C-alpha cells in the first residue's frame, strides 16, 4: 500500500514499492531503500552511523554487518571521543599544551596564515568563516561524542544537528560543552530541536561578541560551485576541507533515533517492524535501539566530510553559509567510523535558517503537510514519467485543494524536480506549515500546474 503524506500510517516491516511519506516520523528501513534507476543492492544505500564514543563500544546486536555486505552507507557525523575541554586542539596558533606558541604566525581565531603575502581563496574563506564555527561536546550517562555548530548571534545562539546534542537520540538532557575557534569554553543549553530535519539550536551561557555566520541563498547554488566544509572531524577542531557542489536537489532517507515516536499510528494498514540500523550508544537498552527514518533535502558535496563535521558549516567562496553538514556516504559499510569518499550532504541554508528562526522564537519548528498518499511512479505500471504517484487524496488537505487526484504524478514541488516520493516528502517537510506551495503534475499525459496552502505536520 502507499504511504501517506497527509495522515500517518503504521510502519512497514520492510520497504515496499510505496515510499514512506508519513505524518511526522518515517517508517521504512532506510537500509533496504533503493531509489529507482540506482545501482543494484550491492551498491549505495543510506544509513546513519553511530558516533565515536568515550566508553568501550557495546557488541553490535543488529546483525547489520552481514546485511550491508559492501553497501555504501550514509553516516551521521558525530565524532569526538574526547573529554570536555579537549575538543579544541590548538594546533594552529597554540602549542599542544594550549599555551601560546613561541613564535605565533599571523592568525585569525584558530586559522594559521604562515605567508600573508600569498593567501589563496580557500585560506581567505576559512579566515572569514572559521570564527563562526564551534565544536560541541555532549555527554550523558557515560556516553559522549562531539560535533560542530555555527554561530547565529553575538550573544551565543548556535545552530547544529539534533543528533549531535541528543547523542543520536539517546539523551534529551546531555551535558553540552562548546569550544569557540579561539579556544574559549562555554556551557550550553538546548533552545529547541527539530528531529524532522535534524536541526537544533543551543545557547551558549555568558557569551558575547561572537561572530555570526552570514547566510547565502542556497536556492542560487549551482552544481560545480566551490564549497568549503568547516568543523571538527574526529574531534580535530578548526578543520577546513574543499570541494565542489556535486548535486543541488538530492533527497536522502536516514534512520534517526531522535525522530519522534508514535507519528506512524493512524488509520492506514500495515505492521510495524524494528529497523535493522540504529545508533549503538552506550547505556541504551536493546528495545531503545530501533529508529524511525526521516527524509531531508540536501546539497551534495565532494568536500571531505567526516564524523565530527556534523552541524558544522558548508560555505561558498565568499565564506557565506550554504548548508549545515549532516551526513556522509562511506564505503566502510561495517565500520562505525568510516571516512569520507567524496559524498557529503548538507541541509540547505534556506531551510536551516527558517527552522533556526522558528526554534529560537518558539522552541519548535513547523513543517508542511500535503494531504495525499504517494508512491514512486516507477513502481506503478503504466506511468510514463518519474515522480510521486498520487495513490489517495484526503478530503481536506492541500492536495485536494490543489485539484490533485488519484493517478496524478507530481513532477515538481515549489520549482524543484520530484523524482520519487522521497523527493516529494523531503520538499513538503522543508516548507513551513501554512505556506503556499506550487505543484506541477502529469495527468493523462498532460502537464498541469496548481497552487495550494500546505497543512501543518503535527
């Protein structure tokens, strides 16, 4: 059966031809997902990877190693494994002990410029953006990990990922310690989390005079544009890597233990099943290790991104924020700490900025609701174009208002190409509740346009 963007349905035991687009959390195991037209099952699939930990790892009970068998997986980027105060390594302007180096080269809050007369573009970008990037350490009940964040305000609002501040969903009250690029340490509190798009805002205590990141318009990013990732991969703060944007309209499905539970209960049919992939975090009970999946729209980059970059900045060649680093693909299919293979993903800055503003203002963020059950059109016999096949329209939703009917194939949403129901769900959730959305759909071989006001995901 098809899955519902308009109202929630129970989870499927495995991914069927219909793609999950449920209200709130998403249900089909991401590890079994394969988009139409992609490589066979021995090639890429998406999965969260667990964080590096500060305590010995528990034995993996998932059996996931045998099931992955050479797959490329998408990994959450919590890194670390360092104690509080140890995340900032001070390798640029300071010696290993944290004391000023005997001869300090020209610096800009953590970045070293050895030859000011010969500074390339990347060095200039890093000098501009790095003061706005921080390292975040989280610890709870003996478990710990580190990630990154970007400064939103002079008084200490910081944007990061939900999975960074909740240790992959294992803790709602982890102790947070934040290190600025200049080595200043802060305690921090969570302002609000948004598990639907894996974003969170925290507030640094006693902060002032910080350097806020400048946002770029991510809708104007092109494939091939330069990109610079800044963060703390493997706990190595103030790390800068470069690449290009390799895709601008990618959608990925990731297992997330931080996703809200219970949103998959509704008047649809189907049996729930435990996902084979989860965060193997210290102190978790086995029954807590199952995860929902979320679908998010992302920018794809080949800049090297590794565990610990999560929540950090992806910036353009002017040092402006174009995305929040969130996930990677790694060939280390059975490793919990696999590294970059040139497939990194970042939540576009336009989405991140909207969600961050709502979290600061209200403590929560809103997301759009379509009001239709959809499936990949490639799974439906007789369809002639890729898109999201409308299997059912609810009576009082946005899809109904837009004039959509069963059998229509949605090919664009708010100007973005829709290739399947994962794309559509990611774009619907990216939009604010109550916002006006435009659709392009195919009916009986003819293309049509429509507009409707989105509902509210609850």
